[in-house]
């Protein structure tokens, strides 16, 4: 069932208000004006019937003409003003409704009223425009995520398929090495699925942190101790430099350890054998910082802001195929730090000149 348009309803309501006002004015004037006129006429002392009759006729005719003209002018003016107001109010609402229909079809590049009639409509237009932009960003992110995920899964799936076909055809021997390779690819996909779940939870601020007072230096030392065997295996030196007394932060030990482990794994992945990685902690005013710096591949200046994006590769041609990283570690790390009220930033002097990632957290106070 079709419903009347907003403009029709508003014009109808305005017409009823005008009609009620006009009728009220006419009835009141008809009941009050003649009596007042006769009273004032009697006070003048005129007692001639002809004079009284002529005066009443003159009053009645002039009163009728005045009421008619005033009512006509008032109705025209009120109608014009009502039409103008209804048009100014109804049009932006109708445009917003049309924009909402467009957004519902999946098209987020919509035009909203830029000069609404009132502050409320202006706020509504601004909020709708912001919502459309956020939806567009979300849809673009979802599309990019699916494309990146398909790309990340392609390599382990292709490797598994090749090994299975080789085993069936007898080309690939069923040795422990072959099965270890296939298990490694399965582990890579499992790690990717786990990191995707973590990334989604971090983006929705659903990590369920349990912060406790924690010394920044102790957290850094624990992360370095856990990562040392991996660094030794690759031949990369790992050094911890912290102040004698490092500040205390309020943090979830497990999640902060996860952040530092991701940063150390990232540094190890991009530092060649013989390279160095240094972890430093220090106090900077009301902040405690933990920096993981390496002398490895480095980051181009135009990519410093995007290294925390999901599946970002500084050099896509050099993307690892050994399952050493899911491409989500830095994304998850930044979200965890943000949930702690801190920041995670990247710095680099350029390709081949190393990179530094700094976690900054407010001190516990």
C-alpha cells in the first residue's frame, strides 16, 4: 500500500492549521466586532434610527470586505510560506531516502544534501555521508582481504596439490622430507586461519585484555629470551639494551608478549644472516617505549604508513613461501597496542638501511 509523500502530509497539516486559524478568526470577529461597534456607537449619543441603520450597514460591508481581503492575503502568504518550508524540509529528506536506497544496492558513492534547512538535517546529512564512507571503506577492505587471502592460500594449496599428484604418480618419493613439506604447508594454512581470527578480533576490540602492572624491561627481556634460539639458528645477532630501571605499564603480559614476538619475527624475517637486531626500552615522559631495530632490508619511505595493513609486502616479488609469516603479524600487533592505549610506529632510512618499530605505552600511574 502506497503512503502519502512527506511533502503532501506536511502541506495537508499546514492547510489544516491555516483553515482552523481562519475559521477561528472569522467566528471570533463576527461574534465580537458587531457588539463592540454598537456599544461604541451608542456612546456617541446618536439616536436617529436612520443614522444607526446606515452606520451598521457601513460597518457590516466594510467588515466583510476587510475580512475577505485579509483572509485572501493571509491564505496566499501562509500557503506560499508553507510551500517554501515544506519544500526545504521534504526535499533533503527525500534525497536522503534515495541515497539510502542507493547504498542498500551496494553503491556507496552517493550525494547527500549539502545545504539542509536546519541543524538537525545538517547533522543527519553529515552522519549519513560518514556512514556511506565507512561502508565503502569496509567493503573495499573486505574485497581486498578476500583477494589477499586467496593469494596467500594459493601457494600452500599449489604445493600440497603438486606433492599429492607426485606421490600418486610415483614422481615424488614418499619420504619423511616430502611429508614434512606437506605438514609445513598445512601448518602455514592453520597459522593463517589463526591469525585471521586474531586480526578480526583485534579490529573489533574483542581481544579481552587482562592488564596488570608490568615492567617494560621485563617484558622485553622475556620476548628476547624466547626469540634467541630462532635468531641463533639463522645467524642473526639479537641484543637487549634497557635502562637500569624501566617504567611500569599497565598491560596484558600475554598480549604484549605477542606484540614483541611479532616484531622480533618480522625483524628476523627481513634481516639476513650476519645482521643485528637490537631491542631497547626507555622512559619518555609519561610513556614507556620498546623499540625493535634491525639493519636488514629496510622500508621505502612511501610504504611506512602501510606496513601495518593486512598482507602488506614491502616487496611483493620477495614474499616468503616458507610459511614464516602470515602477513598479519604487524596488523595484529598494532591493534593490540591500540587497545592498550598506546601506539606502534615504524621508521626506516630506506631500503637496505634497516627498520625500527617502536611500541609506546602509557606508564602505570
